C-alpha cells in the first residue's frame, strides 16, 4: 500500500521514496526501493517518515529518527485486537488438550508482542489508518487523534467486463475469494466451509482462490478449491473477478479495510461480506453487498444462492457496489494524501 502512495505522491511532483531492510522487496518494486541493512539517521534525509509495522516504529525511535523528522504510523489492521484474540483462544481450556505447555508458550509469546505493539502505539507519532473504525480504536485505546487515509483502487484496471452481461449463468457458479488461509483474520476457513455446503447440495460451484502465498495444506486436502492463483498482477486479479459471479470475503472483526471488496464492486461483481466495521463503514447505506455474520458458512452459502437465483437482487448489488467503489479511486486517494502531508509539513515547518 505504501508503494501505491509513493506512486501517487510522485505523480503530483512530491519527492518520495520507499526504503526497506529486506532484500525480498527489491524483486517486487525494483528501482523504486532504496535498501539498507540498518536504520541510521544518515539514511534519512527527508521531511517526514512513514512506517506501518509497530516493530519498525520502535526501531525508528531507537535510532533517533524522530529527532530529525516527524514519524507517521500508518495503521492497516487491528494488530493488537488480533493478538488479543489469539491469546484468548490459546487460554481457552474448555477443550481438553495434551499440549497445554505449548499453548501457554505461544500465549506468552503473543502477550509479549502485544506489549511491544502497545509501546509503539504510545510513541509520539502521527497516527493514520485505512478506515474509520481503526481510527476509532486508536482514539479509544490510546486517547490520540488518528487520521483516516483509506485505500484506493485503480478504476482503469478494476472495471466491469463487457462480456459479463452476456455470459450464461447457471452452468457454473463462479465464486472468488481473496486472502491467505493462514491469516485467520481473513476467515478463509469459513468460506471453504460454505463452498463445501453448496457442493454437497449439488450446486455447480467453481471456487477460485487468490493469495500472495502458496496454497495451504488444508485447502489442498479439502478438495474444494478449483483454481488457485498466487502472487498475480492487478490485471490478472481483475480478470478473475470480472469473470466471477460472486466475491466472498469471510473476514473477521480485526480486518483493517478489505480492499478486494471494492475491487469486486468496481468490476460489478456482487459481494458477500461479513458484518464487520471494515466493510460496513465503506458507505453509510448498507445496501451495496450481501452482509452475513462472521464465522457463519451457512449464511454465506444462503447468500450465494440468493445472488445467483435472484436477478433483481443481484442487479441492485452490482449497481450500488459500483457507485460505492467510485468513491475510492486513486485520484481521490492521491488528493487526500497530498493534502494530508502538506498540512502536516506546514504545521511542522
């Protein structure tokens, strides 16, 4: 996401660069990234610095970068909430387990990480987050202001397909779902369970999965994934969404934004979304998607059937979703970024 910000700022004549300590990012972003092995004040010569990971925020302060320039903490998910959920799950002993010590060890590890994250959030950074509900969480937990800088989508890439309307429906129910299985916040296991219900009932479902990591053993063993795409381009993602009947996202409450929902809506592919703040707050009117409770495979399966079998309902979701997506264009994001950083630098000049 920061790379997207980098491109938008540069297009507006603002000098910006992406720096990293990881060699892997050089293969992804090429010449647009500056790499160094250690965070040192001599490597930072700009007017402000933006970081996303709490560990990076701590490292920047430990290196004294805050004495040279303001540091912005860009929050993209409820990392503390996710850790709290993991700890709570590990300490739930209602289900007997012989691996009690292993669970306790993990719980302690997550607790220590949570404390480090909280330390990072309490540092005097400029807080910015991708959604209203994340801003609210920061304000409630740490009594600090947080500015909303929502994600954006490229509407020249994510747009309706001309051939979609003429495609025959019913032969296959093409479902697409995006996100890594291992990240529990994405709720992929519940999407798989819903697909299992549909296939068991004899419906002609074809599930396409998209993620940045290899297919998990659980997904392979389930036999429910018909097509799997790893680390593909935006254009390829758009083409898969355009040829799908339904986008299903089973995210849990810790989800930060849920960009695939907007990408699907921009392509006029109706969405089934969980009733979580990240999705509900995309628009004041909640008529742009089929909303279902989190962790409810049956509700997801029922939503798929309703969308496929009810043309009037499907057309309404396509129309409203497309309207909502237009509010998250890259032009809108670029203008917001330019205004935000200009105001921030003006206050600190």
